[in-house]
C-alpha cells in the first residue's frame, strides 16, 4: 500500500530535476550535458569564504491512484490513494582555500495522503485512512577547483505513523584528466523501524486486570475498560530493517553531441522485510499475515544515452535490467525528448515501459497453501507490465517567471501510469527554481 503511491510520488521530485533539474541518486538532468565538461572556478561570481544561497527549489505534486488488489485485504479490495506532496531544497555555496567550492543542500519534504485500504487494517473498516510523512535531508559536498573531483556526505530522515527511517551516505566523483569522463560512487545505509501494526483479528486478546478497570495487550499497550487504546503510538512494538547500497556510475562524453553513462547498484537488505498489516488468505479460506524472508539481494544494471539532435532537440534514453534473489527480474526502457520551442520555453514528452516477473513468494487471493514457507499477496511482487507517459513544460524567461527576477524557471509536468494488474494513477507537479 505504502510503496504503491510513494514510488510514483518520487517521480514528482524527479520531474523538478529532469528539465530544470528516478531521487537525488541520479544526476540532475539540467546539468547532464555540462557536468563532464571542463570546470573552471568562477572567481567573478563567488567571493572566498562567503556563504550565499545559490538556488532554491520548490516542488508540489498531487497524486491519485486506483486499483483492486489491496495487500491489506489479501490481494483484493480498493487501492484508492491520494497524496499531496511538497518539497523545499536550499542550496548554499561558498569558496574556501584555493577557490575550492563547498556545497550545502538542506531539504525538507512533507506529504499528506489518504488510502482507502488502510481502513481495513481493522476488519470492520474503522481504521484511520489518512496520514502524514516528513522527510528532511542534509548534504555537504566539497569540489576541487583544480580537478573537479568531489567528495561529500549526506543524512536523511523519514517519519510517519508506522515507519521511521534514518539514512546516511558517503559519495564521491573522480573526473578523467581531460574532464570528459567521470566515475561516481555513493555508499548508502538506511536504518528503519517498522511498527508492528497487525490486522485487528490478529491483535492479542486483552487481559482484564485484577481491578477490572484496566486491560493490557500482549504488546504492552494500555487500554481502557471499553477497549479504547491509550498512548498506543508510544507502546506499539517495532522491528528493525537495514538497507545497504553501493551505487556506481561512469559517464563519458563521446563527442559534442553524444554522452553515455553506465550504472550499477548492489543492494542488500536484512531484517523485517514484510509488512504486518498485509493479509494473506490461504486456499483453505483462513487468513494470516504476510511472511517474507529476512534478507534480500538486489542487482540493477543500466545505461543512459543522451544525444543532441540539432540545436533545439535532445534525446534522452534509458535502459535498466534488474534481478533479485526473490525471483524478480525486470526490464525498464525510458525515452524523453525535450524540444526547445523558443530560447525560453521547452516541452518534454516522455515514455517509460516496465516489465516484471513474479517473485517466487507471490500468489493471488486464496492461492497460497498453509504449507508454504513464505507468502505474500502484495501485487508489487506479481508479474505485470506497466506504462508511464506524459509531458512537461518549462519556462525560463530572461526577466524571470511572471516578471519576478528571482524566479528563474517554472516547470509543470503531468504523467499517467497504468499496470496490467488494472492499477492506474495520475500525477501532476509544479516545480519552481529561485536564483
């Protein structure tokens, strides 16, 4: 339920980066053709040791989803989700000794979502259907004026009712002698706590205290005599989950028009990888909660190819192959063609096709056997194809958007997503860049 809409919400953040600028792990597309060109220190713009705001980015998006395979109710039921997401990024820059650049990025995001399936964490459909998420971030990068090489560190936090995550990374890049190529690496770690919120029929039955006025659950939550939970958020137990990632890439400028980039990630996960409020129904009619292995290994490999077709058209293409030890294999093909209609206005149609095989632990509603070691009816792990297409519009007039000199550019993007499982969604985003 959670991943279904957050994966597409992430697209809205990427939208801001793609033309003006798939999460900050990718290179900002507005710099994708200049990133590997020779870099010279800009001593006329920046004074040594003087801190200044270089850029402010704001993005707001609205996401809508519908489908009929909710994991909360065992692979059947409404997947209706809406999400309003807002993100603000502040980029600070200053020069140190020898004109070396220092970059500090400070980000804050806030989501408000509603999910129809959340109501059925309670068998009666009485659970809360909305929630919020906050996700601040901090990143520092040092850039050598002489070589163009960089090194930096980042920290992240994401918090919502049933999930909390802390993250950190170390990242660096090394340019070739002529600065036509670049090797980049990012080592990341995410350390999560998943709150064990079970479907209501699996919550341990309360025990009446000797006074007859207070009852407690096996999880330690304190309830009143009529069953209303007190301080439940503080008392719900949680289980850890750790994700470690090494993301590697190499890009090369072949000539004035062509650039290529090779990408490879190694991802390992350990801990509680199920979600406790996801039901599974056996072929006997009896239900239980999702059970998945406590480790997972992922290996995505891909490449990007970007080509200048004349002065006004850029062709951006992408391919990725993915497999993991849960049995999933997938292929992704993407294409975006920004076209500059005027020096200050561009349009960017895009298309992405995705094909996935099913995990060996997946089966639909009432298809699992009680003898199965692991089981899930979450259609995220099913076999499906999907398409995602849309268009973006970007304006960057010389006197600023709407005549506001500080508002450097504005981008509006719309995307439509459809899956062969009958899941459909739409997302629209607005991105503003202030300089």
